[in-house]
């Protein structure tokens, strides 16, 4: 069976709950979309607002507070929020990548510690962090325990804690539950959730889980797509493919895989407009991001330092970017191409909802990224939408 590019697009949107907002609980939603990229504290909230009917931020607050949804460095060596039941397997799957990128990083080696010595600190670190600890407290512990002095201590600690099975802990009094500065808190993963780091069989089993969960949330997809999602070697993906997976031909004849019974909507199914979160996983989960981002727009959306701007979806594809406007408020949408009036009307309705949602917490959630607009993004039309 051969499927078209639009069917792939609609499959992604359906599985990512972006064809319509779904009446589903927060924890179920997180499991269905597999993972929410979370290095910007507001983004998991904005991502679920786009997906869950009647979403209330307090429900995600509670899931984070009770560690039913957890934040940790995982896929693509970036911070993700996942359901706690998925954490152990997904973290084990990416262990070789995270270990290599962090304990073999020049910033860690500058401390004078070897990879083995860094790993040897793990039991004591997890014991120390049984209760939430501040980042400053832990870097002091690391410097003293490892005998690291001077400016190399902080960057080496950052490498160690991104490799270690630490969860980010909620911080009281910040708008989106987590601090992105010196107030960050960390806590050891629950004992039963700590992956067996360095264990080959645990890694292999984790890869089998990652492949299955990825296809459920993002399929159909190629081996290259799956490797991109986890930032793992293609050979490890191939070794984890199950015998029951469905094989399909992609638009260019490439081999795609899917879970049996995976949703494949017709390419003509309407896709509503959406104001997507920064770093939304839908934009990043594929080797071929043209499934959602037209190639000519990719460099405008993904900036030179890796920032992925809040995007506008029209007819299922990125058509521009958005931000909260200065002054009297409103959502400023910069479209990369002329949009029909019907699309602007739909975006205006979304903007009204977004303004109310952000206004309850922090309307300036993404304000620090406004410098990209100051650099004159190549937009065809700009409108400020108040709903």
C-alpha cells in the first residue's frame, strides 16, 4: 500500500490530537502523544491546550506535582515531559546517546573525571536527591565530592545531572510550575522507575518500547524518522522493529512502518488552525519534517541556535509564526504566505482562546524570544488578532 504526503500529515495530526480537541484526561493525553518537549516551562501547557477539550492548566500542575507526569532529559538529549509509566523504558532506550553526549562531553572531561568516575557518583547522587534539591546545593555537593574546583564545576555538573535519572521538581510561585533559572529543583527518579543504566538488555527492551510508542503517536514512519525522534542509531531502530508491524510505501517510495490498526485519515479530512507551542514535538519528531513544515519555511521556524518558534498551522501545515503582541495585547500572527480570510477567522478564534489561557498565568511566557521578530522574519502578512 502506498500512502500520500497528505495522508501522512493527517495521520500525524490525528495521533497527536490536532485534528480536533479531544475529551481526554491529562495523563491519557500525555501518553497518547508520547512525549511533550519541555525545555520551555509553558510549552507542555500550550501543547495540551491545543489538544485537550476544556484543558485546565491546574490538572497538569497536579500531574507534575504528584509525579504522574515527569520531566527529565530524554529523547534528543532534551527535556521532555512523559507519563511516569513510560519514563523507565524510554530513558533506557536513549541511554547510550545521553551517556555519550554527556559523560564524554568536553565540558565533563574538563573536570578531570572519567566517564566511569562520573557514573560511580550516581548512587550517592540519587540518595542525596531523594527529596527535591536546589541546583546550587547539588553543584556544591558535586564540586566537593568529586574534588572539582573553579569554573569547570558548574558545566561538568550540568552534564552529570542531565545524564543521571533525575526528574525536575515543581517550584512554588512560578507561573508554569517550573523555573528555568537558578531556582530549579531536582529529585531522584522513584526507585522503581530508575532505568538500569548501561545494561544492554534494558536498553534493547527500551528501544522496543520506544519504537512501538513512537509509531502509536507519530506513525507511519521510517527508520530514519524513529532514529531522529530518539536521536539513536538506525541500526538500533531496525533491531527493535517488531514482526507484527505493518509495512507501507511512503510518497517517495520509502519504507514506512506502522502499528496494526494505526489511524490513517483521508488526506482531505479538514485540519483546524492551531497556534502551536515552542518546540512542539509534532514539528521535530521526523527526519523528514516536511510532513508538517514546508521545506521553504523550515529555516524561519528553527533558528540558528536551535530555538523552534511558536508556529501557526493552517490546513495542517506550518504557515507562519505567532507571539503575544506588545501594547494592548492580542496575538500577532506573521504568515509566510497570503492566507484566505477563512483561515484568518479561524486563527482569530484560536487567538482569543490563547489570550485567555496565557493571561491566567503569564501572557509574556515566550517574550524572551521576541528578538527573532526584531530580526525581521520574512512574513507576507501580519495581523494582530484579539479573538
